[in-house]
């Protein structure tokens, strides 16, 4: 149990505030005191931790804790990235990357810590050996079994506005770390990151050496944020998550040589891990359990496209040590273990590996387990409930494999790691430089300047600023458009631009082979009767959208609204990989036809890594999002949010799927209160067999605030009949036909 309210914890927080005073406003104008206003990094929206006034030592000799803390505080106050040039930064205490009480505004400014991608190596934060409080005795956080006392090197959090010193993770928005490595030294109670944050938050492109420490990451992001492209070497645990935000997602993770478990998960709702390699001396490899006061959704886990290798053959070793949680496996490889999964409360359902297969790679194509519920309606396959504990109903549950695919991780992450959309790479066009000369001042029309840069087909960087446009920006087949962050680089519509038809802020060429990129930008929608929406995406499977925030400029819910009824549209040849798209419809059009996301008529492989749909003001008979007449769409972790206490935010379905084929949704939760008789996923909302769907899989559905009666996880109309998975407990598995996960690459 965490000591959030302990005297020690509050003393640590107060000490950090006293040492480095925090500003009183969430975003101040200009530059922090002491920063050179002509510094190139500062002009682009970054604070170099090695420059004045911080002067952090990048050689690893002088302790840089206070310098980094000062830069982090200023970065939050001035909405600037904290930038770490290549080098080694010695620290001896926790860096508090936090949002003080009373400072969270609709601007949602968080903390951004980013490493350089040029220079001699990557930036490394190295914890001094035997640093105070990292000894596994005096740390401010206690593990669930009470045996370890943990202290993080960097702690991302948002302070509660009333209970000062305690955390409010459900509003810990836009806290991001990218491209920084950690060496935890000789500190048995250390973890690199404690990061239970949500919407817009991310851990990306991070390596952690935890060989003589407790774990790499303690508690994890969810609810509209995620973790991507991570490696943890050593430690008792790779990921130790006794808590999380709803629907956490880890994409592309390598875990090596942990002594206890590579992953310990006890979080709020289903965890999805996709694209992983785990190597461990002995089992168990993954341990899952239910929170003492948790719902039936807590501790549930899905594993997709990954491998687990034990160092030597161990006939009694277990890959997954389960209590009684729901488990879903899809294309998982294992070697040298006697058991794939053991259930402490249901040993008759243990999944054993035959002795002759244990020293060969085996593959679990698709497998689902739950403990059984009353009524037993958690698994619905082709119109029939499965009353047993598993899918398939009986074995064989695995096959021998000829080998291990080399791309289990790379198929799911962006190429280039931390160099992807990095402003400091060679050949990047800064739109404020000649000959483009964009202003980003919130007044000048920068449409022509930005479009001219995009027409080169190269990498286009938007420094911090507000860029006004008066017509669509068109991404060419190889164009990349990216900013400093999705709170600092903003594209907004001119108040004088009033097109006659719906017009996207960003659109692409309609080309199945195109590979444009859009990343790290806020798209600010007008709300005063201007026909603009955010994105019209027609580029195919090689394209990428990453860390985008779609938000109206005017947050007054009942202001005269933009009649444009869809915010994000994927159509034509649209596809690709979409990571952490953040769109909150609470301030959108008050209209029954409003949709936050709409996938229409595309067959290109399309994967959403964290599908976030929240507070669409659709009225009480319409969905927040829709997939229609489309094929080959996969969602890893879907987070939905709404409420019944405001009629504007009521809806019939979170996501409707009509007349579509080969659709996968793996992992779902959120803060939902569906109305009686309504559902999260509705398959065919027309009650016409002409709109039946084929080949649909939805796995590991849960609800953050517990189950209740009268609503459904899934409601399907198929072949003239209705089928449903009720919301009493969890939704383990829905299947109609068989699906494949089509990978965009």
C-alpha cells in the first residue's frame, strides 16, 4: 500500500518546493529568469539543462539533482520542454515532475523531459550509489506485500487541490518522458520512474539499467496515455504496477534478467502488452493479482505478439502466475517452461506444456481464461456463451513453432526509436527559418509558410508557438510534421476563415503507399460556426500519427458551435499506426450526429495504440465513435469516458461497428456509466442483416468503477437476432468468426 499520506512523503515534497520555489501560474510569458532569450533551444521552446541558469553537469561528476529540478519546475511554468543533451547526469534524490495544486487549467500543461538524439551517445540519468532513501528501507512507497520501500528517480504526478501532498492521478495530464536512459546504480530500493498518469502522458524510447535496483517502472500510465519502446535490464522487477490508470497499454518492451518477475500487475483494469521480448533466469515471469479493494476488472491482462524465454529448461517453471484474473493471449511464444499459466485458485485450468515440447518454441495462437461468473455470460463466441473457463473450450492450446519471428517488437513501434520526429536530426526544416519564415505568433497567417515546407516532402518542425491557418495543410506522401509537444506547438484556425463545406485542418494525399507523419501537435478547432474539423487521413499503412491533441479553442459548452460533425476521419486509403490520439468531446458540437473518431470505408491496415474517446456531446441515442464499411482495424486499449448525470454526455454506445470485417479490440476500460439497456460496443446499430459484421474479436473488457446491471459490454445484431455480454462483471471475450491482426508496415 502506498504511503501517499505519510509524514515522510509530505516532507520530501515540501523540501523540493522550498529548495526550488514553484511559479504561481501554469504558463508564464517569455522565458524563465536567467535563460538567454536568444538561445536557439529556448527560441524553439526547450530549456537546455546544461545551459544557464541551470548548468547541469553532463559529465557525471557534479551532482545535477538541484539543476535538473530547477529546469523541470521552469519547464512546467513556461510550457517548455526540458532538454537533456548527450551526457551523464548524476543525481542523488527524486526529481519531482509534478503539477502543483491549483495549477491544472484547460491548457493542460504538463511536464516534458526529452533527450537529445545527436552527440556522443544518449543522455543518461545516473543515480549515485547508496543515495539516501533508495535503500529499500526508507523509501516513501511500500509494495503491496509490505516487504519493499521504494523511491523513484523521477516522479510524475499531479497534486490534489484539496488534500495537499497527495496525488490525483486521474488528472495527471500530459506528463511525458522520451529518449532518456537511466542507470540506477547500487540502490536496492530505486525505480527509474513512478508514473501513474493519464490523458496525453507517455514514456517513450527509454532504456533502464536496474541491475542493482528494485524495478524499472513503478505504477503505470493509462486512460489516454501509454508506454512505448522501453527496455529494462535487471532488477527484482521490470514493471511493478500495483496501480494504474484505466486501460493501461505497453507497446514494444524488452525485459531482461529480472530476479522476481518481469511484470507484476495489480492495476485497476485490463493491462494490454503488445510487442514484447522477455528473458528471465527462472519463473514466474509475469505475476497478476486483484487489488484488495479492486473491481473484477483489476489485474486482468492481455499479451499480444511476444516471446518469453527462460534461460534453461525448467519443467516446473511458470510463465504466468495467476490468481483468478482474466487472461487473454494472442500470438505468444515461449520456451523452456513447464507451464504457460497457473491459476492459484483454479489449478484444474492450468495450461501445461508437454515434456517433449518444453525445450522448443511453442506458440499460443489465441487463448482466453476467466474464473467463471454468475451468470456465466462473459465469453460469447459465434452467438453462444462458453460456460467453461477457457477459450478454446479444450486443447490443444498451443502448437510447436519452427522458430521465433524477428519483428514481434519492431512491427508495433516507430522506426528509429528516439530519433523519430526529433527536431535535432539533420535535414529537419524549422518553419520559422528562411525561406519559410512562419511566425507562430497567434496572429499571422502561416498557412503558406507551413505548406511550402510540407511540399518539400521532408521533416518539418514546428517550434513552440501558435500557428494560424486559413485552409487545410496537406501532407504529401513523405511529409513529416511535428512540434515540440502537444501543448506548446499549436495549429489554430483563423477566425476570418469560413469555408462553405467541412474542411480539415490536416489532410493527406489519398495514397495507399504514402508514409506521412503527424506528431506532437495540438489541433485547435474553432467553435464559432466555422466548418473546420481536425484530421482527414487518407494515407495508407505506412503512415503514423502520434501524440496529437484535438481540442476546441472555446471551452464554453453551450457556445454557438462548429456544425462540423466529425473531428477525426480515416477514409479512402487511410491506415497506419496511431499512438495516443487525445480528443475530448465535452466541448464539441451538441449534436446527435457528432463523432469524435470516424473510420469510414478503408481497408488499409490501421492500428490504434490507445483509442481514446471521451465526453462526446451526442445526446442519448448516438455513439462517440464509429467504424463503418471498413476492414483490418485493430485497437489496443480503448478508453471511454462519459457520465449519466449530464444529458449532453449520455450516449447509446461508445463505439459502433457497422458492416465491417476483421476488427480487433483488445483491452478496454474507462470511467463509464452507460444508461440502462445501452452498451460500450454495438455491432450493427441498424438492425438490418445487410449491415452485419464479419470476423470481430473483442477481448478483456472492464469497467474502472465496477460492474452493474442493466447495461452491456457488447450488444450485437447478427442474422436477425440479438446477442449481448452484460455488464454485471467483466467481458472476457467476444468473437464472431476469426480475425487476424494486420500489421501496418
